[in-house]
């Protein structure tokens, strides 16, 4: 009696779980762990329908910081990664978690600050100089501090400027994605470093503006990685490789280049 | 103040032009949280009733534990469920991570202590009143539990509504185990979080208004049903 009841409960539980799942689930899909910058800039919304139409494969994007996305790949919870921290990416492949890495596209970082620019960053000669001016004036700077690709780049710029910002009064570690960090900077009139895509799609700017841009050091390359099926046998290798081949093909490059926001191109396919 | 007002005006005008994408997100929210509440009720209500009726050593400790777990942070539940369902975790082979069933599991864990704690209180009050009678009828221990649950069914509605409110409004757990994947695991709260990150505060508030009205409507429905049932069946 108790056994039959238990069995019925089990069937019921399974039914509830299935009821929660969307009805259409027959089409093939892969999980792509990527960065908030690609998702929040609207790029995926533009290029993925093109890929899905061409191949019938659905790409499920989980948007995280680069460090977190690499972690998800390490655990085998994604089939492919699209991230932007070259040093960490190469380490990921070298450790055997990724089968290979390919260049996809690039954009650039921009230094965001209050329109009044109290640290006079607009007159900086290069990126380390811009960061040095912020530190020199002890102007409030909001750091992602979330091990993302943007955070890694920011730390490189402080190092190049010869500044140790962690622990300083004016240096706030948000531990948040790009959007929340920009929301904070807008709220307290602070400086921060952003990728151009997220900034272009960001609506709550208040007094914020780009105060420094265009230095080649601000180059921000994105790579795609196949999670190693030898480590995680359930990785959907064929479908994931189809995606990697497509996004690095002429068709994929065209889709990336044609994504514009307010007439501005946000991502550039890596030159061959 | 004017920026604040403008955000609200934008939000209201967005509500008028809602499209099917928003309907999809609302639908998934209802399906996931609804399933979690049904499963949570099946576990939480009997658990709470047993806790009220049964006598065993450590009962007060367990009662405090269940009451305390009502305040379980959803992010912690999310991380724990993530570790279990991750491909490298003990239940990884089922491939449930980043799917709606994973979100149901996480939300069920969140609502069980809440529903059990409320059920325990409701059934305990009834048990104080009817203990003598039930003993005289020589009801078995389990029969007392089911009888009390049945007798208290109208009052236990509040446990269901509390569970539903908690499930539909939490963001921490579904964000981690669902991944906020467009057209797959995006629910109202994760959509609100995403729009906030994009600085689109008007859309975030518009979605928030929908969420609040949805929860209010479900509560009103439950309120009406309860009154109807009491009048109809006593």
C-alpha cells in the first residue's frame, strides 16, 4: 500500500517536472557559456536566429563573466564558450578542458566617467595615463571585481599605470556584471571600464559619457572554445563544432559585422 | 523625481504593447512556480502536520529548524542545486542543469520549509482542540494527520499562497540553475534582473508590475475559491 503510494508519487513528480518543461524540445540544442557583454549588447539576439535558421540547432546562451563561464566549461556544463580573456582562455585549453580555441571577433574597451570629467581623463595620452589620472585625483572608480574579461583587462591597465588600487578609498569593488556596474557608476558619478557593446546598449546613463577611447591597448578580442569531449563525453561535439565553424565562417562574420546599434557597428570579425 | 515619474510612465505604456515574448516568460514563470508549489505542498503539508501531531525526541529542535529554514537564502539553494545537477556533480548524468525541471527542483526546496512551517502551526492549533476527540475515536496516528489536514484545508490555503509568492518572486536560485536562457529558462524575475543590468529600468518596472498583478490575481482567485468552497461545502 505504502509502496503503491510511493510509486504514484514518483510518477506524479516526474509529470510535474515534465509539465514545467517547454513542449517543443525535439530540436537539437547546445549550451554556450558566454559573457554578459555579448548578451547584453544584443549581439546574440541578432546573430543566433541566422545560425538557427541555417542549421536548425538552437543555441542556449548562459551569460556570465568570462571567469565564471570558463568555470562552467571546466565542470562540463556547457558545450562551447565564447569569452574574452586571452590569457585565461589559453590556460583553459592548455589544461585540457578545451579542445581548441579560435579567434572570432573583437571590439574595444572604453573608459566611462562623469561628463564633467573631474580627473581630466579626456586629455590622457594613453590608457595607463588615463588610469593614472583617475588614481592621481582619487576619483571614484567602480571595478567589476568579478573575474570577468573586463576585470582582467582593468587590472592590467592599473598595473601598467603603476597603481595598486585594491584597498584604496576611491576604488569600489562591485563584484557585479557590466550592467550593474554601470548602474552604480551612474548613481554615484564614478569612472569605470566598459566594453563598447554593453555601453552602447546601456540606457540608464544619467551624466555618464565616454571619457577615453581609441587606444590600441583597449583592444578586446573574443575567442570561441570547444569544451573537450575527452573530459566530458556528453559534450555535443558535432553540433558545437557546427556552431564554431559557422561563427568563424564568412556567413558568421557577415552576421557579426552587420549588427549595428544606433548606426554604430559594435563587433568586428577578426581579420583572417 | 521627474526621471522617476518618467520611468513609471514608460513602464505603463510598455504594458499596453506587450507581445507574445512577454507572455512566454509569464507562462514559464507560472509553470515552474506552479509545479514547485504542488510538489512543495505534497512534501511540506504532510511534513508540517506530522511535526504537529507526532511525539518524538528532538521534536522542538526539528520545529525550530523548519521555522528557521523559511529564511533560506535562495542564492544558497541555487548554488547547492547547481553543484548537485552540474555535469561534475552527483546527479550530473541526467543533464537537468539549465532546464526548467532544474528550476522546479530549486524552488521546491525553497518552498517546502515555508509550507511545512505554516502547516505545522495551523495543524498544531487544530490538534490542541481536537486531540481528545481523535483519541476517543481511536484514530491511528496517520489517520489523525490526514483528518486534520483535511479539516484545516481552507486555512492551509495560506501555506500554498505563501509558497507561490516565494517561488514566483525569488531570483537567486532560478538565475543560477536556469541560466536565464532566452526562450528556454527566462522567467519574470530573471528577465527583470537582465533589464535592470541593461539599464532599461522602465522595462524592468513594467515586468515588475506584471509580476505583482499576477500574484495579486492568484491571491484573489484563491480568496474567491475559498469563500465559494466554504459556502458550497461548509
